[in-house]
C-alpha cells in the first residue's frame, strides 16, 4: 500500500502513507478546510515562491495536510489551561517606562543621513 498513488476527496493526488492521506484518514473523507490549485498558485505568488505547474498538486496536498492538522488542534480541550508564553514558569523582566533623550545625542544622530540642531531631517511628506 505504501507508495501507491491515489486521489483524495479534495481532488489532489496523494501517496498512501503520506501526510495528506494520513490527515484525511483521521478526519474522515474530506478535510474541513482545503485549498484548490488556484489557491495554491496564489499562495506561492504571494510568498514569491516559484512553483512549477507539476508541483502544484503535491504542494496543495501538503498545505491541506497542514490545514487538517490545524483543524485537529481546534478539537483539543484546553479548559482550565492558562495561557503561557513559555513552557517553563518565569517572570518577564520589566523596565520602567521612562522617556529619555537617549542620553547621547551625538551617538544617536550618527545614524542619521541628515541632521540639524540635534534633530533628524526627513523629507517633507505632506505639503
């Protein structure tokens, strides 16, 4: 069975044992969220990734597998689980929110292409 190619219910071909066939097997015959070839092409264009036409079906299957996994995550019961920023409990380091002048205007203005009287000079945007 492994290595055989078939077509899933989204219209994409997938190899038995691949992530796509595993995802569709877990969730039933059709993943709730799926993308078509036109959407895959659009995603590739937005990401500025060159994808050959013969690779679009395979890439669509991979994207659908990811979407199926994300859909499964929505089924996890997280009642009583507090949101966290890390798996290790830790307090965030905080500093006082104090306005300063940078304490060294000459050093700060070294990065400015043009400066005048200790200010950055920028082009006029609004007339």
